[in-house]
C-alpha cells in the first residue's frame, strides 16, 4: 500500500541505494565481473554459501583456520554447501541420483531419484516410524548412514533435546549426500535450475537446506543464511507469478528477518521494489514493517549526506505509518515482547487496544503472530523505539482526523486474509514460533504432521509406491500424538487426560534412550571402506 508520493520517493533513492550497495558489500562483486546493478535480485555467489566466509569477516582468518584443517582426506569431492568431517562415516553413494528432466527457455528442470535399493531403505524407514520403537531408526541409520529422511528425523530429536551440535551435524551430512548426487549441469547459483516441490525426493532437499539455513542463523551467520534463503526462493518451477508453488516453504515470510539480522537493508528494499508489483509484498505484515525499518536504518548510516538521510527518513516514516494503519494488530504484541510499556493514550485507544484484534481474519492472525514472534528482537533498539513512538502518535492523529486511508485498510482486512494457502501453514509449522502455531486452523492441526515431510502438496508427484502391508494399523489418533510420533515413533499420547503426566515422563525417557543409542552409534560405529568403482575420478572431481 504505497501512495503516489511514496512511489516517487522510491524512484528518487535508486542512486542512493546503489551507492550504499557499493560501500557495504551488497553488490556481490565476483571474479566474473559485471555491473552489480544489472544482476538479478536473487543473485547468489558460491563463496557466500560458506559460513567460513562470514566468520572470517567477524573473527579473522586465523580463528577459522582450525576448522579448515580438520577436513578428512577420505572425502575427495569438493562441495559448496558443507565441509565433510572426519567424524562422519565413510561416504558411499546411498542410491540417490539427480536427473535432468527437460530444458526449455534457458531453464533446466531437475529431479532427484531413488534407486531400487534406496526405495527399500525408504520403506524400512516408514516401517520404523510406525513401529513405535526409536531403536529401529537408529539401526536403520547405522546400516545406511546417509539415508536422508533418517538424518532429518534424528536431527529433530537432537534439537528437541537441545543437542544443537549433533542436530546440525546430521543435517550437514544429509546435504553432503545430496550434493554428491548433483547432475553435472545442475547449478546452485545460476538461477536457471528448477526443482519441483511436488516430487517427494526433491522436498527432502528443500527441507535439508531450510534446516541448514536456520542452524546457520542461530550459529551467528545470518549473511550466509540469507544466501541459502535466496537459493530456496530460486529453485521452484515458475508456473505463474502468483502460484504459491513458486515459494513452497514461503521464504518471503523469512527473508526480511535475515536481511535485517545481517544489515542488508538495501537488498531488502530492492527486493520489495522489484517484486511489489506482482507479489503485493506490502500486503504481508513482515514486508510492511521490515522495509520501513530497513529505510530507517539506511537513514542513520554515515555514508549518506544530510539531505539523503532526511529523504530516506521521511520515506521510513511513511512506510511505518502505512504498516501501522494496515496492520494495527502487530503493535501491542510487538511492544510486549520488546518489554516496552506503551503510553496509556495508545493502549486505551480503540485503534490499537485489545479490541483491534477481535474478529481478526484467521490468515492475518497467523501472519502477524509469525512476524511478532520472529522479528521482535530487531525492534528493541532504543532509537528504533523512539522512531516507532513518534509514528504511532502520528497514526493516532490521522485516525482521529478520519483519514480515508484508515477506513480503506479496514475494509481490506475484512475482505482479505480469510484463509492462508498451504505453503504459509507449512512455513508456520517449520518455524515452530508459538505465536503463529497457536493460530493454525483446525483443518491443519487435525491431520498427521510428519516432520520429514510437513503438509505435502495435495498434487504430489509420486514416482514409486510403498507396498501394501499386512494388518496395517488404522489410525484415528489426536494431532498431538501424531506430531510427537512423527519425531519420536515410540511415543503414544493416551486419550485419558489423567494419563498425560505419565505419558510426558515416558516421552522424556524414550527421547533420552534414543539420544544415548544414537550418540553411541555416532561415536563408535566403524564402516568398512567400500571398493573403488571403475571410474574413481567421479568422486575426486573439483567443482568450479
């Protein structure tokens, strides 16, 4: 929602943004040369996929050198996404390949495929999930140390147990397995390679990269995480601009946070300006608020002249006021998580008070809860809060003056956001942000949610089917039971409420048993070195 004055302001600061890009590294200069301003907005550079690049900027090359020396010589292949570790089992191809399906209009469409042997392992994995015995998954991974879904599943268990290092390590191992299967012409960074999320084999790759990205952000590498976020945005098949399948994990709800975390303000504004016309980004609470905050931070940078700073500051004010008018339900929960006590005139006003959230459309509650839960930390600076306070007062003045934009936005909120597409629900489940998960609709929470494939597309392209099993157990379990079982197969939530406390103790015991077994397996297992193939160069090739 931009006024005519706002559109003009966007045109006026193009040169300013380009100047700032050149001074703070946003231009993504590379050895191939080329004008930064002509690069696609989702342009990715290989070196930015390596967290060591970011860590060296923070701590210097000497501090990072130790990790580089720990590479195991048994891993010959050069990879971009992960660095193989000497603690990993010796790699032998698990049976995953990538095939080129077709090439058209300068794009290549790829799909991962499972060999017959890998399909049998996959069936055993499904059996292990349903067996209610966590040891079955541990044994399966012991025999097949690079089986993707087992790695994803056990990583979630480790994360729940707050063993972040092991959880991250398992995801990196899954990514290494995928990267070793890449087709020779598949490119991570060209922007011309496509992967259809409707194929289950591709979905596991999306999820592994997503989880890796989130670990990078928590590890203190938000710039590297942003690069992976851009990768995920560039992979889906572009069926049409407004198709939710364009963004199956809804990375547009996350990319603004990563930009703010790593201070890539100019990139966020450029993305907003280039995609607003066909993606309506201003109608997403996260973009409405975060782009305003990015403009504010740009106005505070020393590189800008006083005139430029004032111009961008005025733009940030306008954008923040537009966000507050369009999404007033964000303000009070945001201030609460920032531990800021609002002025009585604000908290008691009907526009921002508790009544403003009554009758909020379901999808809007989901989007606002997600933004507040994820992004409140970037609003805590004292200067930011003073800027927010001034604009809140101006919004109340406009509301009391019956500004027609206020009523127009109210009508938009009533007409839109009645239901969210499946990719937003999927993103909320992956985020595990309680402010958002609590708003999920019943048609999502009353069905099984499997962590290794949350909310699969309704039009999934199934390349092979699991054989029918004798005496398959029918299930009408509660959602909570199914959710726990998806990450811990042995858990069974009783229907009797009096048994819930005992079930909780059993859940903790089962998780602990699983963790002990898994740590023992990871620490002590030794694998016989596989025989070399006729073409050993395949594993030893270097990727440019």
